[in-house]
């Protein structure tokens, strides 16, 4: 029984979803908020659920709770429903968005199932989204490759008894600090980012150095047969140091810093005339 988190976007509104028991479950509160337009979706859903219970509607019986990340970054048990359940909820909420939401939801559900059967579809979809945001194909290739290297590293950590998200974050911070002289939080401040993805705002050299640090960490972890958080932390520090030395050698030759304060997306928006994407998107985690 595996669980995988993710996020989809409908008309610029986030909808949390989770892969559980071989199907997608969506946050009911997020869906209700979009359909109802209310600023208090939790109360709207609580009132609606109570109304359905009083009416003897069996929909409430199909609602389950799964842990999902909230706006404060913490995970809480959240009312969720599968595609069938969400479609039934849509019928209970009068909304002009009901029909377009149904069409979008059906496509989202179908796309994700197809991507699980064929991961290349997910990669192509990701490329398409980055292209529509204005990224160059050369940058996209590096970003996609970086995601694969990152996945290999986290798989290695998982196999070596590093199982907590907090530990993953600490290990990532060590690699980033050793590579760039800043941890992830400091690097985001350096680029004046808030909730944006740090790697989506890196330039070519920053992406390449990140890949070097994480690839080196993966190889060192395997070579040393590191086990547990402590040993993997040592491997992470050494992997990051290799990337850090590479950065310093390059900076010496290029006579400039490779730790850029430029916000890639912000700079790119300027070049694209602040072009906005009018499409439903999927956000991919690092």
C-alpha cells in the first residue's frame, strides 16, 4: 500500500492529491473551495457534509482521511475522495465551474494513470509545461536530468534506512551548503524567492553543479556502503565538497561567481514580456 503526494492546478488554484491504494485521492476541501468560491472552504465542506449525513446521502461514507501537507508545511489528516467520490461531490454543489471542472478532472485522472503505466509520458508532459513557461530546451534537458539524478539519490537513501522527510531535507541542505556555500533556505533568500521552487530558478551552471553534488553523493554512498542517517550525512558532505571544489575552480577561471542571485523565472518573464500561462498545470516536486 504505497502513498505518493502531488499537486495539480485548476485555473491557478492548487488541489492537493495523493496516490493511495493504486488510485488518486483528492483533497475535498480544495475541490469545494474552487467550486463554491467561498473564502471558508473548510466550513462550507463541514456544513455540506452535515447536510448530506442528515439527508442520508451515502457520499459521506466514501470520504476517507489521508495525511496531506497544509499551507504551514505540516501534514494533517485531511478529508479525501477518489475520482468517483469527487464527481458525486460536484453534483452537490451548485457552481458554474462544475462542467469545466468535470472535464478537467477526468483528463487529470486519465493522464496520471497513463503516466504510471508509462513514465515517459510524465517526462514529456513536464517538458511541455516548462516550454510553455518560456524555458529553453537546453535548460529543460538539464532540469529533467537533474530530477532523475535526484530520484536516484533519494532511492539510495531510502534503501539505506534514511526514511524521514526531515532527514532528507538535512542531507540535501548539507550537499547544497557544501556546493554553493549556502543551505536551501539561505539560497532562496539570496534569490529573493518565497514559495517558488529553488531549482526552477537556477541557471545552467547552478543546475550542473547541483547534479555533480548529488551524483557524487550517490556514488560515494554506494562505494562506502553507507547505512543510516549518520553515515549518509558524511557521504552527503563529501559529495557536496566535490561540487564545491569544482565551483571554486570554475569561478577562479571565469573570474565571476557562479552562485547567482538572479531569479531565473523572474528574468525569464521579463524576456517573455511577462507572458502568463493560461493552462492547467501539474507541479512536480524536486
